[in-house]
C-alpha cells in the first residue's frame, strides 16, 4: 500500500485537529468546577444581600473568602493533573493572580470611587465576564460565550430592571456561571 504525500498531509492535519479538540475538551473539564463553585456562591451571597441588605457586605466577604480557598484547593488538585508545572509554581501563580486582581480592584475603587453598591457590583461582574471571555479566546469558545452571556445579562439588568438589579444579578449571574459549567462538563 502506497501512501501519497496528500494522504500523509491529510492524516497529519486530522491528527492536529483531533489534538486541538482534545485540548479544548480538557480545558472545559478543568474550567467546569470553577464555574459551578462560583455560580453557587454568587447566588448564595446575592440572595442574602437581597433579603438582608444589612448583611450584604458580610455575605460577599464570606463567599469570596470561601471561594478563594476552594479555588486554591481546585488549583492545587489541577496542578497534580498537569505534569508540566510543579504544585508550588501553580500555587504561586494562583496567589499572584489573587494579589494582582485585589490590587487592581482596590486601585480602581480608589481612583474612580464608585458611589453605590450597584456600581461596584456591576463593575466587578463586567470584569469577571471580560476575564471569562479572554480565557475563552485561549481555551475554548464555550468559556468566552459564558462570559459574553454574563456581560449581556448584567448590562441588560442594569438598564432594564434597575429596581430589581441586585436580585437579577444574583440569579442571572450565578445561573450563567452554573449553566456555563454544566455546558462545559457535557462537552
């Protein structure tokens, strides 16, 4: 049996496409638990804030703390599955990422001084949506679509349901992340 140059090129192209598809599916598998975790936490904190506004700050502080610790655990678990980097390297990157985002948010709030909780919530949500869209450009379109849907839902809620904005963002934002995580899990 003779293999032509075209047959070999087609086989290499098919193998490359299969490898890219496999990597995308792996990326979805890795991203899914993070989206599910943060989607559930988002709904919990948002609902507490809607029904007990005096406890909004405490609810979000608790949820973010739990989320950061749980995300650190997921990062450490994932580091064991990916042989190229050490767990220490992954842990340092995760810690540095948290520090950079914290510094960015702190500086942004100091410079632009949002005057309401709605402005803060909208900004953070749109930032998160942008991060998911950017990650999706590198890892797979489903993550980018999840970020885009999140941005559209929050922006729409800001303009079209301002009186119910905190409840809408709590439900729609959390649901977008949960559904995105389930969508990636099923890929």
